[in-house]
C-alpha cells in the first residue's frame, strides 16, 4: 500500500502534516538541548535531549503505523459487532479442578 493512497483524505493529510511538523520541531529542540549540553558541559541536558529525540521517534513510528495501516485515518475503521466478545466458559482456572 503506497503512502499516497493512505493520504487520500484531506483530514488525513492535514493530520499527517501536523505530525510531521511536530516531529521536526521535537528533533530541532533535541538538537538545541544537546548543543547546550555540550557548551555548558551538563549531562542532564544531554539526557533531556535524548528523551526528546526518543519521543520524536515514537511519534514518527505511531504516525507511520496509523497512516499506513489497514484501518488508517480514512474513516473506514472496522466496526466491532455487538456480539463479539470473550466467553469466560472456555477458560479453565487452575483451582477449578476440571481438566
């Protein structure tokens, strides 16, 4: 499935552009924190930069999964049938004594 077909909806395109700009802003902030850590020789700023960078990676991962998955943001999410659920009759607990 191509990325262009995943972005067919105008809403999905707007959300994707907002998420990309958020990832770029997070990476820029992380680089500023790491540069300040190098200039001031503070290890805590370097850790903060690494945390912000990992948040950007996580957001980018969620964005890719959301926009390229089978139930992407095009409004065709699968509806769960009302009778779908887990029956507890099929679960055997160790203290039941039934095997």
